[in-house]
């Protein structure tokens, strides 16, 4: 509930939202990596696809991991005035890394901002070493925060929501539908999970307790109530 409620501050107080998300992400990845490999994150290389201005850097540094964020937009990289050593400018859909380069490839709330998210997901698998961990977490379009700052009017369509935001605030929304925000569904993620050569360990709703993970299995219900879908996999071969 804390994470879900903080989403409304993504634009007005990004440090609050992304700070909490970073702490949750580091804990989540530490747990999954320990479960799958029996190891901690110390000395592991983590590639954060769409790392933005670097809010996650300190949390992952605290685990002893080597953290490398990748971000295509230079203005976004410097938006918070943070400096992250080793940050790379590049597209998630064509990651500038060799095959099998990292121990962990992670992406949080990015897939809905790229026109070809499953190309990005395939790239995440490519750059992860065999046995390494892939964690893809993204906002579902028909969930309550699918329209980001333009919600809940995105239920009437992305273009309508953008026009309404512009009329109300006198400026374009940061996330422009069809340009920097796209309608990605929970079913899209499940289809990718069914076809990727990576081994899928679990697919679950990030903001829900374990007893509510069954929501992912129910068509339409998952689109409205999951809000954020997480796919956890390991590289095979």
C-alpha cells in the first residue's frame, strides 16, 4: 500500500516515489538472486535499463553490487542533479553491451515508455549471463496509474487524457501518449513470458500481497487490478 500510494507523487515529488521504489527493488532483487543462485549481491553486476537520474544507485551500492544504469534521454539522466559513475546513455531496445555481460538485468516502470517493450525484454535476456537474473517490472495501462499524471482520464483514451491535462495545466504532460508512453497490458507480459527462451520463475502483481497473486491468472481482472506486473526469469544456456 505504501508503494502504491506513493505513485501519485511521481511527478510532484519524484525523490519520494523513486526512493521508496529503489529500496523495494533492492530488497526484491536481493531476495530473488539469493533464492535462485544462493548468493548475495556483493560484487554482482546489475544493469538497470531505464535507470533515469540515478535514484536507485545508492540502494544498490549499499548491497555491494556494481550498479550500471542505462538511460536514452540525457535530460532525464541529469534531472535530479545526481552523478552516477559508470552511467551509460543508450536505448533499452538496443543495449550497448555484449552478450552475457551482466549478472542481473533489471527494469522498473520503463516498458510502458518504449514503443517496443518486448524487444527491450529480449535485449535484457541477451545481455544477462547464463544463470543470471532478469526482473522486468512495468505499469499496466488499464490499472489506476496506467496514465501516469494524465490518469484516471486515460480510461477514455490516451489522446483524450493528454488533451485534458494540457487544458487543465496549460502545458503538455511529461509522458506523452504515443510518443513517450504506450498502452502495455498485463497480457502482453504473460505472452512474452510464454515465448521467451529464458526460464520464467514467477509473474506477480508488485503492489499486492502474496495471497492476491492469483489476480494475474484472471483475464480482464488483471488488467484493471494488477497495476504493476513483475516478470522474474533466469537466462538459460
